[in-house]
């Protein structure tokens, strides 16, 4: 993932299990094609100030402290389901 100076997230990689956060889940064991996507402050909700990613999940913190996550399960929202698009997982007290 890449965070631009104007608070946009760009993601690139495999389009499976919600890893790109673009709402797609295209599994393929025969061939893998990298796909680039642009998330504008998760689902247009606001300016992103910080990002983090692991092998299976990604997270974004918005300017208002809201935290969003997406990817293959266990993003911290109490569900074990894969999140194909950014989903709220909590907020940070930024004061």
C-alpha cells in the first residue's frame, strides 16, 4: 500500500480475500495477476493519515481518528469474516 500526501491510499497486489480493499474476491490457483486499485480515504469517508499492512490485512487511520480494516478475517471488528472493502474497527483518541 501507498499513502499519498493528500490522504489517498493506493493498493497493489492479488485480488483475493479482500486484500486490496476494492470489494473484489477473485481467487485463482491457476494464475495470479497483480491488480492496482485506488481507495480514496476508505470509501470516500475522509483523509487517511496513517496506514499499516500485514500479509493478510490492511488498516487505515482517518484524520478524525476512525480506524478501518480490510482483508482476510480478524481485522478487529469481532468477526472472523473476510472484509472485501474497508470496514470500521474502532477509533483512536487523537487529542
